């Protein structure tokens, strides 16, 4: 039986969590103090994903950059592909929260959207 030790990032508590696995299947999760911890641990050991955050250049705006993020989480192995896909992206002002900056980033099926306004 394999055991994986994690620190849960599902909420601010940061519980130490132990996941017991056998042949790639999760048998049990212990140490979590809420359901989010159980959900996080199971997903982290079988299919880890993350939200990607960055900035892109803005042309003709009051600010020179706008903050962006993936609309939803992407496979952990695609993080750097998403960041590379943003290299050289320039958007024209105005930019509004939720505007799609890059559709289907790195073939993940997930859009990168603006997280702030730039007039």
C-alpha cells in the first residue's frame, strides 16, 4: 500500500492529509477537517489541476498590463504551456473583468480571462 502526505490547499487551515492508495486507487484520506480536504486530496493524487494566473500587455490603456487567469483549473502538466501561450499576447484597451484574453489556452479547452478592468 502506498501512502502520500499532502498539505491541503482547499481552505486556509492547511491540514496535513494522508492518502492511502493501492494500484492507483484511493483507499482512504485521513487528517482532513472538512469535506474539501477529502475532495482535494483525492483529486491531487489522481488528477492534479491548478488555476494559472499571469499578466498580459495592454495597448492604449491607463495601465500597461492586465491581470489574467484561467477560467477554471487546468491539468498541472499544462501550466507552463498556458504561460508560454500568453507570451507576446497584447490586448487593446478597454479590457473588462471576464473578457476572454486567450481562448482554449494550450489546447486545454479552458479560456484565459481578464481579472481586472483597464480603461
